[in-house]
């Protein structure tokens, strides 16, 4: 036993460098594999991190129409007739639908891959419920397109990477461990060519400086002010997302803020319809400390997950007046404001992003 112990000890001393090298190599391989587009952040409600929300992309001039995009998609397999799906998801998440379609065409071999045909997955998104080991399956191709475009915003657009030339080095890095054939070198030229075939980029992007006169950095044409009272940091948008391994429809806009510090204000004047910790089964379960304001005319706003409430049910409130402070109550993983614009007290949510001022150009 002593001799065996001595032998093992000598073996360990002799081979510690090889073991260390192998461990470092394994870590590097894992890093490269998970640094690409196909591995989004795990699901869950927004935690105030992720996308910085400072960059906003919108259609420049006359936006591309679904029929126009469909003509370009006529020979692209599963994407035939899906121009409207790309356009709608692009508007929801602030991503050029032409850019998204160009990437999807390349990633799926012109809409013919098994992933897009059998799993409704055009972006190679992996399934968190299987430890990111298998492709995510979406109920419809429209849902898969939405998830891909949302992920594109989170991992690239929000970080200032808005063209094939700037996206490529991160999306398809040269020398990546998962690209032994060196095919990533063709990613930028092929996606660029696809963009040109689809009619060219249709969105322009600019930084949001925030500010502006009046409550919430000004008032939009819709009549709504910014519920954060200045510049905003979007951490999750309205629409389909991956939550706990499932495709779910996110019914509002998540805005990053400081727990117990950032003031939340009324986006519009009205009457406080609800101000409580939303109990399960009430239609407001999971929202934590939540306020709902009735603005009249079939319009409501909701402010969820707050640390403290500063209004009471039945109270009349003016636009820009405080309703509470940012928090992390309810079903969340970190502090943020969950903001909804609705056409009903329960349900009826619409995308708030086009209806609130973002700063410059609001």
C-alpha cells in the first residue's frame, strides 16, 4: 500500500502540468462554444441586467412592407410568406427585419434545415431545459422568428452591433472550437449578400440620450409619459420569450432600475384602480407590489414588482406623480419595473414601447 501511494504521488507530481493544461483547454473550448448566438441567457424574469437598452433601431423612411419582403423570400423554404412575421417581430424588439431574415436564411440553408422545418427554430436557439444540449422547439415558426429576433437584440443590437460586419466576429468567430471546418469566415460575406438581395438594411439606429421637458422626459403623441422619469434602460421587451425553458408571451416592458431608490411615476393621469401586493388568482399574481391606473376611455397602465407603494386604490393621480419605488417583489430574479399599457383592467396588453417617449425624437 505504501509503494502504491508513493507511485500515485509521483505520478500526480509528474503529470500536474498536463492535467492543468487539459483543464485550461477544456475551459477555453466551453467558452468558445457558449459565446455564440445560439446560447441565450437562461430564462426568467428580467433582473435589470442584460441589454443596456441605450440603442434604439427603427425603420428609416418608408418601412419595408410584408408583400415586398415576401417577394424576396419566395425561394427561401420555410420562410415563404413569412415577411409579416419578420416585420412584426422586428418592430417589437427594435431589430431590422431584413437583417434578421438575412441571418435566418444563412443559418437554415435557405429555410431548409431540420431545425427550422421540424422545430420552428430559425436561429439555432438551444433549449435551457436540457442544459443547452438540444435545440429549442417552438410551437409555431412565427414564435421561433420572434425568439430569434429578441435574442438578436439582447446579444448584439443592444450592444451596438447592428450590421453583418460588426455582428459576425461575435456570432461566428474565426477559429471557434465549434467550427473545425473554418466555415465561419464566410458568415459576413454571405449574410451581407443576403441583406442586399432582400433590398438592403431598412432600419437606422441611434443612442437614446433620455431627458426632455416635463415628467418622464416628455410626453409622446400617445399622451403617455416615461414611467421612469428620464432615460430608460430596457431589459426585456414585449412579446414572446423563453422562460423556464418554455416559450411565453411577455405582456409588458421591463425597465432596469435601482432597488428601493428609483422613483416610478404615473405615465398618465387617472384614478388608481389597484394598489396592493397581487394575490394569486386575482389576475395580478406574480406582480408583487403592483399599481394599476385607469386613465378612462378604455386605457390602463400597470406598474409591477415595486418595493414600496405610494398611492392607494381610488386615489386620483396626475401624470408624473410618484406611484412607488423600483423593487423586486413578486415573481422576479432582480429589481426592475414591469410596465404595461392595457385596454382592459385584466388582460388586453399592448406593446408599450411605441407609445412612450424614449428621448431624442420622442
